[in-house]
């Protein structure tokens, strides 16, 4: 065993294990380790030879060093000498670089400023310091590297919660370390307008502030409010500062100005650009609102004037216009919108939205810019040249690529970092869903079903940070890292290592760096926690743990006789069915990294065999034990605790194993209209005697009386035919989400 001091953090690790790992993330295309007995030792200072080093990179070199070294003065730039040398290559693979480390020199070759910048990030990731030594250690090695995708993005919503210029710069610094090159800045939404527009000053004097903010989760009732005035905005000078800061780090800032929906903050300032002209305050509640921009000419001119100032500040080729979640309620009631539909011979309001987006697309194209929007802009047709950001799964991206549009893949299943990332009850409040680190690592920006020529339209991918439930910068970095590092590997490409190897590099090198005294970043360690493991037994279920290390164990504190039990990877706790009243088991587990708690309800159906006659959607198929594992799905919902069906009729069979006298059922469903998830209306039960009875579903947990002696229950759950008008996803088939079905 040896001790490595990794930038001030003490890490015990096995010599051979550490030597076998490539410390660079994202892992490069080629990494050749010179061997355990060969290393380049630098005494006091990193001497960089300024010859052939781009001036822009030379200027930012001390800023890069600050992210990695305890003392940036340890970096010295020398005019014509230095241990670290540079050479620019012409005609090489775009964005490629190499690093050749030997015992007396480090040689970096590059093809562009951005590849030189990325080479330096990789070089600094190779650096460690040994215990009782003032010398840097860089392993003798060879790196050859280049990215697979052009768009490697992270998004940040500053409308729901606002982040200072200094915090945005920290966000960009972390992005640059992991070779992200697009910062998608979501500057406007219903709950706040964050960008100074000189022609329309009320956008910030009124639209940047709200008088209250909802507390807890959107679905919590009764609702409570924080009545402190909340808001903020960026001046145009501050925006220029951020754009320049990002550019120096080889990051393009893509601004998003939401239209025609998510417009309440703008309409609070200028209600004349709505359909009805009603004056309303900036809302402090999350969700989707009926009040959107009217499609009349004056509104289009208003938004194009705004885009003029946006384009002056952001040199990005792409301007994001949103285009998502646009209720058509006001348009259907608006004489001017209906007149536009008639005049232009449009089929419906979806084509009206396409017309609206088309007006912005033509305007941007006239300024040599390109429009990009969320995948809803495909509805009703899309003008040539516009790009699509696919968030509602991959279907929109596939359709766009097949039509010849460039695509950025950002599906909610893998790229929404406002979802939960761990199963512990200690996780901070989130919007819902479950996207753990391993799932992000599995993401492939090129979906199945695309031919090679169609796949060429996939620019890359992006993770989204919506901030309804991210009120502070500390929580922002917690939700972003280390998941962003997993995404960086997927978007960079290279030789993607197996997940466990990636996790090993992450724990050995990158988590200590992020959490160390230099960066002092609040990151999630959820991926390191042991996870619950449930299995059926003849009499109910068993609970065990899956540990990251087989030497780990947990101790159980409980109210039911399990108190003081030690569990390792070979041991489990059994919970049996009960023929009497339901019984609650309240458990707390203590492991080296954390404490978790769990509540299990015993009932007659605990661990019963469940057959999904109607298959769940593959994204929300948490297994056939989910409905009978004794646990209620959490609110807000987490994907692993629910079974999700993308249809309004679901048939499920529950087999109790033997004839059982039952008194009734308690059925659990989810009501989350903002996610298109609605309570079903009724459930019909058909027993093994072909007897059928129908019951109304009235609440998320509905108890029904049903006295029978039976071995199996066949349940058919019926939902709404379509989502009602005025609600998110109106007209579409609602989802049905189910959790525990208690058999009494």
C-alpha cells in the first residue's frame, strides 16, 4: 500500500491498481502508460515553452492552473525554453491533440486553439504530488485524442432560480475541465426574464422579479409560499463578460429566449403581446401556463427586436427559441390567431405554431444565424435549416435527422440532471424521475434506427439543469457532478471503458479533485452508496444490499426485531406476508458512507407473482416486484419506485400462490399532470371464477372492498381517453403510473 497526495487530499490506493488506470476523463482515444517504474518527476515549477503556444491559450494558462494546482505560481511561461513544448500540426484530424510524456520532456501537438486547450486540461489531469515531496509527478505516457461529437453541451436554467455571474463562471470552469464546448443559457421563462433588453426595459424592471415562490414540491397540497421578493437579471455588460469568459475556455454560449410559450414573465411586463391583454404578475409556481405570445404581427416584431439585441451579444451560430410546451388554449379563443389560420390556410394551431417559429427562423437566417428549438417545433412542419433539440425521448431527434435537420440529443431518460440520482431518502428534493450515474454513462447520442447518412445529422448531446428545485449553486453542482463527467465521456467518445473502470477512475482521481481544497465543489456521492436489493421468497420478500466493495456492510436499526442485525453482501432480512392487518417495518441502515431508511408494509400480497399483461414502457419498467414489494412510491415520484405505462388501459395479473381469503385492495397510482401522468378512472377485477366488478379510482391511494377467496386477481385499469384541453400534453394519451397494490 502507498499513499498518494492528490492535490492535497490523502488517498490510499494499491500501487498496481492506480498504475493501471488512465486518470484522464473523458478517457482519451489512446492512452499508453509507460509502466510503473517510469515517471516524469518535476521539481518545483511547471515550465511551459511559449514558442508555438497560441497567445489566447498563453493568457489563460494561469486560470487553467488555478483549477488543478494548490499554487498557480508553480506554473511559469518561458519565451523560448521550458520542459513542456508545443507544436501545431496542419492537416491533422480536426480538434485532435497528442501528449508525449517522457523522463526529460513533455511534448504537446495540436491542430487548433481548442485542441491545445483540451490538451492542457488532459495534461493537468495527469499531475499528482507524492507524499513528503515537493515534486509534481506525471506518468510517462502517450495520449492521442480527439472528440466524436461537435456539440458537447450543458444547459442552465437561470429563470426559476437565479445564479450570479461569479457562479456562472464557476459552472463554465467545471465544464472546461471535462471538455464541454456548448453552454446553453436558458435566460427567459414564466418565472423570470433574466437578460437586459435596452429597447424594452420593463422586461427586467418587471419581468425579472416575482413576489412569491412555491415551497416544497409542485404536487404538495396544501401549497405554501415564500413571500420574499425574488429575482435578478444580467446586464448586457455582464453578458458580454460571461460570453468572453466562456470563449476563452473554448465554450460557445447558446442563448435561449423562450417563445411562443413559457412567456408569463415577458407578458407581465408587456401584456399587449398576449392574446387577451390581461395584466398578470410573474408567477411563483412551476408548470405550464395558457398565456403565451400571440401570433399577431406586433408580437412577432417585438420578439424580433429582442433577437436583434440577443444577436449583438451572442456570436453563437445558433439561437435557441424554445418552442416547447405551448398550450393552444388562448390561440383557439383569439380572433387574430384564428384569422391568421384562415388567411394562411393553416390546418390548425399546430401549423400556426410552425408559422410562428418559421417567422423567427427566416429572421435569424437573414442575419446569418441558425434557429434551434425543442422537438415540439417539428409539429406542423419545420423550415429547412432549423435544428432540433430532442428532449421527449429520441423520437423527435430521429424524425428530424430523417428530414435532414441537425439534432442535439437531450432525452429526459438520460440527460435531465434535475432528476434524482440516488435512492436514499437523504437526496435533496427534485422534480422526480431517476437518472443515476450509470444510466448517464450508458447514453448513446446516436439512437437506433438511423442510417449512417442520417446519423451524420446528430451534432451531439446535452444535459439539462432545470432549476425549479435547485435554489443554490451548491445544489446545482451536486445535481450536475459527477453525472456531467459520465456524459462528457459519452459525448467525447474515445475508448469508452466499462462502467466499473470509469467509476474507479472517478473515485480515485476526480472526486477528490472536485471536493478538494482547490475547487471545494459540492458533488454527489450517491453512486458510492450501497443499494437495496429485493427478491421474492416463498413467504414474501427478502431485503439485501448490493455493495460497491464486498468488504462493506450495514447495520440495521428497526422497530420489529431486526435491530442490531449486520448485513453484508451475503446476508438478507426476510419479511413475510401477513393474513391479519397490515404491518409496518421501519428500518434505518448505517453504512460507512451514509445512513438510509426504509418502510416496508407487510400484506397478503407481499412478494406475489405479478404478470404485466400490458407491458410497461421500457423507460419506466422497474420490474414485476415493484407493485408488491411493500413500499409506496415516493412523492415527488422517482422512476425506480413506479411502473409506468404509456397507454390508458392496463391489465395486470396478481397470483397469490394459493387460495386466499381477501377483504379488499389498496391501489396506488400517481397524479402528476405536468408530466402527462394522470389518475386512472376505474379498475375492473376479474377473479379466477370469471366474476367481474368495477370500482372508481378517486385518489392516489384508493381502498376498495372486495371480499373473495381466490388465488389470482386480474385487474384492468382504465384511464382518460386523452389529456384534457389546457393541460400539458393536451390531446395525447395520458400515462398511468402504479406503485404498491396492497392485498388485505
